[in-house]
């Protein structure tokens, strides 16, 4: 069982690894597309699990779509410009998730809104 602090650290490490792979793929430093897709699928699967476990179901579904797009078995026939666009968009999504899950202020503000919603203002 992974503790909450370990999940946060794991999300940060996986985000850094995913961004690194996306930068390598976008710049063409490594040209073995099958290996890049396999690594991306594994990283996205781990991020999907962690997002689902943290309660971010919408983000988990977005990552599941990313797994389908970047899977190494069924290749999508897209141009290199379209792949570059997908890699940049996915990098932004991964970064946005990492910030929203691991930022203490965002989580604290979200918790405060939840508590305020539990106790509505008095009408009197």
C-alpha cells in the first residue's frame, strides 16, 4: 500500500519521466517509435492508476485516452506534425495534473470549499 506522501512523490517522478520521454519524442533524439510508445503507455498507465486512486476520475479518463493513442500495438496513421501536436498537448496535460494533485495550496483551497459546502449560510 502506498502512503499519501509516497503517492505525491511518485506522481512527481512519473510526471518528470513522462515529460522527458515526450521531449525526447518531440525533438527526435530517439527514433525508435515502438519503444517510445511502450514507455509512454507504461508511464500513462501508472499515472492513470494514481489519478484514479486520488479521486481524479476525469484526469484518469484523459490518461486512458492517452494510453490508447500512444499504444505500441495499434498505431494511429498520423502525420509527424500531428504527433508533435499530440505530444505537446499531452505534456501540458501531464504538467497540469501534477500541479493540481501535488500543489498543497490547491488541495487546501479545494478542501475549504468542500467544508463550506457542508455548512450552508444561515438565512436569518
